[in-house]
């Protein structure tokens, strides 16, 4: 969608919307880390029984939390600025990061004029945060969060895999995860 269409939609929104300040920040005890796949937009919160605003919702490719990545920093900010006490990592059954094809990725960026060197020397599967499978991806994220020295020991970490056809959740790990 071109920027001009977004701006037009914003003008329509503003015209029919009463201006008001955001509510003051409040304590939000739950953070959900989920895959960024837009197909989950209408399924994720309802399958967890949550309404918008009841939890922090952090989304990243494959729901993979890297030790030094932006999601980890966002979790830390949620813990220290908003009182997050529980983190739940939610992978999903048909995650494309579990079927990541390096050759197709190379072909895609090459067609757009980007060279392999632009991604640095790192393995492209690692660079893209590809996961072995949704369950193992959740386990890796839990281990990375639990191992973060800057998160307090009272933060619990759990993991689930969402069947993205039915909405059913399978427990991978029911926190509190052992904190290293």
C-alpha cells in the first residue's frame, strides 16, 4: 500500500475520531513474544483470551528472541518501566522461519539488486533467525530470556506453540523457567 493511501486513511480516521490523550502508563504484568507473521493478527490475542492492551505484544520473525536483540531490550524495558513479571513465547505451527530456504532468500534479494555481502559473513539462516521447528524455536527463546543477566530472577518465562489452523495451544514449557 503506497504511503499516500495510508495518509488518506489517516485523514479519514482523524476526521471521525475524537482527540484525546493516551491514558497514563500502567503496570502490565504480561509480555507475549510471538512471530511477526501477519496471518496471526486476528488469531493470536483471541486464542490467548486477551484483549488489546492486556499484555505487551512483541513480534519478531519466528518468535525468536536473540540474546542481544531488540526484542530482548524491549522485554527489559517492559520489566523495568511497566512491571512485566511474566513472559510467554508463542510460536506457531506453520511458521515460515522453520522452512526457511536460503537459496530462495538469496534469489529474492539478488533480484532486488542486493548482494550477499550486504548481509555480512554470518550464515543466512542465522542472520534471518530461522528456527529448526516451532517447538525448538520457542525453547531457544526461553533459554535466551532465562539466561539474560539483566532480567531479574522473579520474571517467569513460559512457552507455547499455537496451532494456527485451530487456535489450540500446546505447552512447551510452563514457567518459571530456570533462570541461569
